[in-house]
């Protein structure tokens, strides 16, 4: 395959120049910076160094521009993994709001009963946090101490002379 040379039209130059500084998404600004630097005559390695990305990333940006133009550069198709518990989100939230649990271990058991999916404590803690459920610390209510003979002693020590 031949080496693709980036040459922007006048309209594309105006759009890239504006979007490399003012686009709301930082990754799109970085893509526009790479395309602009390649248009201005920098080599791909130099463009990668300028934008703080790798050479393979610059190649992906150029391929996206070649295949889809500026609209191809603006696309962002990154999506992380989705938890299996997400399908039961409403059921879990309703159950935990009606009857809160006191420990994460208890939450793990409840989730397994509700969904049939066994998850570890760290995963359950993270999922519940994503749901907006918060851990609330429960403590004893402090009460004043009982009066004992120790509380009736003078606050300062008394020194006496030996007899």
C-alpha cells in the first residue's frame, strides 16, 4: 500500500485549525494537531512526538482521515467492558434501598441470591458505588460515663509527708 500524504483543502485547513484548539474533546484536539502537523510537512515520527502519542497511533489517525475524512477523525469508538450485573441494576437498587445490608459479604450473598451471579467483594463494592449507594459507618452513640469511685477522686494528686 502506498504512503498516504496528508494534504488538506482550504476548508479543511480552517476546520482543523479551529478544532485543534477549541474542540470540547481532548482526543479530537490531539487528532487534529497530528493531522495539522502532517499537513505542514512534519514527518510522522515528529508529529507523534509533538502530540505525545506513538507512531502507531499517528498511523491510525491518518488511516481514519484517509477512510472517513474529518468526520472519521472525530469518531471515538472506545467502550469499556460492561458488567453482567448491569442487566439487574434496577432490581439490585430496589432491593438494597428497601433492606440495606450491613457488610459487603452480606451484599455478595444478596447479589448472588438476586441474580445468580457470584462476584467478589471488591467487584460488589465497586458496582454498588457505581449505583450511587454509599457505605455508611454505624457506630455506638456515645453516652456519658457512669459515676464511680474513680470519678470522685480529686483531679490533682495529693502529696503527704510520711509519718
